[in-house]
C-alpha cells in the first residue's frame, strides 16, 4: 500500500498532467513556437536594442594567461547546440542499431525520400542563386526541423497511422545526418591541424573507454568536453564534436534482461526478509539492497539510452528554445518585406523548402514505390506521404543554424535567409497540417 504525504494527492492532480505535458512529443514544438514569436516581438519593438545587446554580451573564461571569450549568441550556437547535436548523434546511432534504419527493407523508403529531400532543394536553390554571393547557402533548404515536423504530425492523432509518424522520424534522422555531413565538409573555413588532431585523439580515447567496458558517464563527459574545445579551436564547427562523441557512447548494457531479473529477484527476496520498523521506516540493510537494485536497473540500461532520456528535457526546454530566442529575432520592415522575399537568397530558400522538399520526398517515394523498391508505410497512402513531404519543408532550427554558418559576417544575407526560412516553414507547416487533416484524413484505414 502506498503511503501518501498529507498534501501529496492534491499535488499529484496538478503535477502528473504537467509531467505528461513536459514529456509529450509536441512539447518541443510548442515551446519552440512560443520562443520564436517572443524573439520576433523583441526584435520589432522598442526592446530591440536591449535584445541585440544582451546576446552580443561577452562571457569570458580565464585560466592564467589562457582566455576563451565569446558572445552569448556564440556560446549558444557553438556550445549549447553541441548538446543538441549530441542528442541527434545518439538518435542516429539508435536508429541504425535497433530502430527503423536497422532493417534495410523498412529503411529504404525514408532513406531514399530523405536523400531526394536534400538534393533537390539544394539544386533548386543553386539554380536561383548561381553566380551570386548567396550561392554558398545551398545547404540551408536541405534541413528539416524534426521538432516542428513531428509536433505537427502528432497533433493529427489517429488521422495518420503510427507507421507514417515513424516514416517521418526516420526521414528526419537521415536528414540530420546529411546536414551534419554538409556542415562538417562544406561550412568549415580554415582548419588548424593540431587541435583537429587532438580532437581525433580525444575520440580514440572515448572509443577505448567503450571497448574497455566503461559505463560511467563522467569519463565520457570530461574527454568529450575536451574534444569539443579542440574542435572549436580547429576551425571545424564545434557542434560536430557532439555527434562524434555520441558515436562512442556504449549502446549495450552491462547486464542482459535475464541476468537483471535473476539478480533483482534475489535482492527483493532478501529485502522482504527484514521486518518493517516502526513508522514504516526501512532497516539499514534494506536501504543498501534498494541502492543495489537501483544500480542493477542502471546497468540493464545502456549509457546511450540513459543519456538520451536524461538530456531530452534540457535540450527540448532549454537548448532549442534559447537557440530560437537568440536566432529567430529579425527586425521586419513590412513596407519592404515583399522586396526581401523576392531576393535570390529568400526565394531560393522558399522554393527549396517548399517545392524542393515536396518533389524530393514525395516524388522519390512515389518512384520507389512504383518501381517496387519500397513500400508505403503501413496504413498510409501516397496522399498522406505528400502531406508529410510538406512538413519536411519546415526547416527552422537546422536551416537557421546553417544560414549563420554559410553567411558568417554578412548580416544582409543572414536577414534574407531568415525571412525565407520563416516564410517557407510557416507555409509548409500549415499546408502540410491542413492537407493531412482535411484532404488525406479519410485514407487511413484506422479511421
């Protein structure tokens, strides 16, 4: 029988629904949307100077003569976002090992669709910007914002099959892998080989930890932090360290479920052998047994799984919203917004994220199904895949991230890019959502 504190039942009536909300898949998208709107409000009111000044304030770390100094904006984009990319790396690894990407027959459709959804937007953008200074931004419309896209799909409930949600998740994971590769290969200006070599050595140490069976998180954190610093100094974007570090985190538990069950039963039997003390207090030995059970529970879960679970909320509710707040605030002159949208950069991004994503994802999926290479997700139709392809055009977080790298120091082009990203993401998200809700809603057999 559970023993309740005097106010615990009343508190649970409030706390439990709130907990469920925090862990819901739609939460990240909702918080991200709120912070984006807040950033736009701050950038278009008398608070704009305060907003800009805050994110350009310097934060310094000094150890003797050594100094690391960056703006808050830079610390968010290069520091906190490394944690986001670490989560991305863990998700990619999990999907490849045990997820949708582990079975090539199931994975072939989202893989092909994701490739089409990256290549075609880049080509469309280049065709519009070829020969101009904005051509370097071809990687911007390649990205899909997994948080917004999944949130929109989950909000549709049983109007779409679970397999269609899985298809979008797998597609977005492949898309993230492509975006990380593009950032590493094409958006690195100058490489300093010594720090890069030290970053490589750090990775080898992490791999050695894995091979030696070290499951404690702290050693990986310390060496991973060093790798992030070396990557920052090397000229390769520091967030790549997050993805690389994730690849070295052990994905296998210390104990198999069968071993855990045997150990846990023995410990719980021993726990029951002790008489209950007054006021339901435990015997000291019982406390030790419970700690042992807790350690066994941790051992049956892999470090990768624990980290992915533990970092989900901090990344969803702190890292990504802070990134949106720091990067989505663009001062909009509505009298000239029409001129901005038709600039080659904005137009290229809009065409890439809307037209390119739809043709790339839905078009390649249709061809693959017609040729018999792949099958549609169970319980879904081509019309629904078309709607999902529009949701793939929500490029928000990763697209803004790539824009800042591609047009580093060129505020005009960054502004044009962000206008294009916001316009395209808004249109793609709304169109995809209402298409799936109103047009394709009757085509799911589960309805």
